C-alpha cells in the first residue's frame, strides 16, 4: 500500500508540473493548439478539433526529454 501512495504522490507532482508548463507556454504566446497541421472544422451544429501538429510537437519534445533523462540515470 505504501508503494501505491508514493506512486500517486509522484503522479500528482507530474500533473502539477505539466500544468505549470502549460501556463508558462500560454503566457509566452506560443500558439499551442493553433499550429500548422491542427485541424478544426466548425459545422452548423457541431465542431471537431484534431490537434495533429500539436500532438506531433509534444511527442518529439517528450521523447527528447525522456531520452535525456534516461541517459542521466545510467
């Protein structure tokens, strides 16, 4: 049970850090969610948003961060 508690605390810290990063990016004016490749369709009664460009950018950034962190752990 103690390991579950530690894992939940770590998960909470990671979510809080991700929130701070999103707030920081929003203040800089970087167009997250409005990048080239982000698809948006607004119909008469519905809208669809597919953030493909943003997803690709976040995937590359997170891959690089995790790679660097794994190199330091060795």
